[in-house]
C-alpha cells in the first residue's frame, strides 16, 4: 500500500499544475459592493492634497499588506501622511484577515492575559459593536474608541444582505480618511470625490441609488450617511477572498495532502519541523516535544469553527485577536514618540496595564521579502527580520541586557551586534511562554521556514 511519502512526487506535481482558482476564490469576480470597496482602497485621490495617499499606501498587498517603503521600515517605521511633514506614531498593522476579528468584548483567558479580545487597531478601539443589536458602544469609558456603524445606517432594503460587513473592520475604515496624519480628507470631500470617480456606478449598483453628498439635514447630513456606506464597502472588500485568499503554500499543501495532516508531503522536513515546534507537537522531527509556544497567541479560527490545536484547520487565522505584552523594546527611531507613549490596550481600556497590543496574524509576514526589502515587525517596528524576532522569542531572558553594556534604548542593529536585548518598554512582559525556549539555531531556522509557508500566492491587482 502506498504511504504518504510514496505519493509525495505525485502530490507535488499536481500542486504545480492545479489552477489558482482551486486555491483561492480571490481570482473570481467581485460583488458590486466589494468592487466599490476595492476601488476606494486604491484611490489616491481620496486625500488632501490629492494623489498623495490611499489605503493601499500603508497596506500594500504585494508586501503583505504593510507599508511598502523599505527605507522607512528599516529606520523611522511610521508612515508619512498626505499632508506635508505629517507622520504617524505607530507601525501600520497589516489588514488582511483583520475582518475575522470579533467585536470587542470581555473574556476570561487565564491569569496572565488581560480580559479583552477583538476589535481592530493595535489597541482594539475600533470595537465593531454596531454589529450586535442593542449593544452598548463604546464598551468602556475613559479611553479612545472609534465611532461605530449600526444596522440602521444601512438602507432598509439592504440590511439583511449587508449586515455581515458590520463590525471592527467597518468601524476601522471610518478613521484614516479624516485623520490629519493619514489621508487628511473630510467626510464630505470623500463623498464628493467618489461622486465623480470613474467607479461611481459601483455605488449605484451596491446601494441602489446615486451617492448623496448633501449637507442636510444639519444634525445628520446626508454626506455622513454616505461616508459610512463607503466604509461598509471597504469592509466588504476586506472581508472578501480577494483579500483573505487562504492561498499560501501551507494551505495548498494541506489541501493536497492525502490525510490533510502534518507532516505534509508538500513540505520540506525543515518546514514540517517548524510546524511541530510552532505547536509543540512531539514527532519524528521534534522527538523531545520542544515548544516554541507560538500557538499560544498565533492560533485561531473563524467564529463558529472548532478549536484547532494542531494547526490543521483549513482556515487557520494564526491570531487569537487578544492583547499581550511580549516585552518589545522601546523604539527610539520613531520621531517624536517618547518611551511609554504608545500604551496599547490601555489607551482604550484605562484599567488594564500598559503594553498589551492586539496579536497580529503571522499570515503574509514573509510576503515581499525579496530583493533586500526590509519589513518592520511588532507594533513599533523594532524588529527588522523574522530571524531576529524568532531569536528574541527564544532568548529574551537569556542574553544580557543592553543597558548593562551602557547601550540605552538600543536599536535592533545595536542589540544583535552586542549579543544583547534591551529591557522591555513596559513592565511585566509575558513570562514562561517566551524568553528562554532553549531552541537551537537550526530550530529557530525551522520556525522561520514555517512562517514563510504562510505567504499567500494570490495578490489582488489594482482596479
């Protein structure tokens, strides 16, 4: 009887000849509301000055949905705004798969994890509570929170069809346009520019009428309602398979594998070993059952699906959408952002400790890493490579502190040169889970190899 290894060559051959549409519906046609959102996402005219910034300017699909400027990623990290000399103050997060984040809510996740999950942004302030009928919004008081879009903001005849797009991803879409360090354009101006855009007919197809940019009635002008619908369209596209394609090597190999279980015949031994370390699975490639503990935070599936403890779910999200302090050092290279300024969840929920940030997915973390392109990792972009980030997780509490060598607020380059790690920017980082994993250099490399299998092969094209 044939074994998995006997059919390896057959599987690998079939994987190279199967059409992309087998792996991703992202190659198919979009619904009008999704196509409208896609056009808005790439439209640089939706900024002041015009032609300066689009959503895609900070979330480039070809680079894993992050800032596509290698020089900035390697140094100052934060994105320039449309307005001259305007700068952000935190690294733009990737937005693919962000539509799976649940509405912001309380939870009991154990003694070492703050009791909140969901939302969008690093601090979860785009709560998405409008997706829940009668929900109180914002959930908390005393902290920053985004405006929400409710079912009543949708045309009555479309509420049943479009309510699925309400939530954190729609609320997040309300924010970058009027932000003066991002697109710097007011709601009425966004409405007016879409009204004359080449894709204006998509609005009519999606919402059943022409976009209304009237300033009346004064207490709730029509342009505000239209602006919210544009945010819903952005959410629709960001919820589509054009963005969330599940088309990585991992997804293809898992689907093609004879029993859909690891080790995958479409993987190298190093990649399979990286998976086993990621999940702490005892196997022939990980005989001592070493745990890198990546799955403690980077593990999750869409709501309603059973938990995935072995990383074999077809729609593994690689994020728990909760908030953690992993001990990231202060990044002195971000202009005009002092130590302890960006506090994460505490900016939204004042009662929690500073330094907890929402877990990003590790899908596409390696996308675009070619030709010397530099990506920045973690909320403040202190890490400049996956190798460095994995090494930090492994040895954070083993290597000497850079401060003991007289290096204050060391950069990643300085830390690696001196074989040290700086102290955490915020007190009480996660212990036991990371910091002293006792992984070898080869095992660190296996983890990086596995992370690279999570790169989607489908990349949305500009409309």
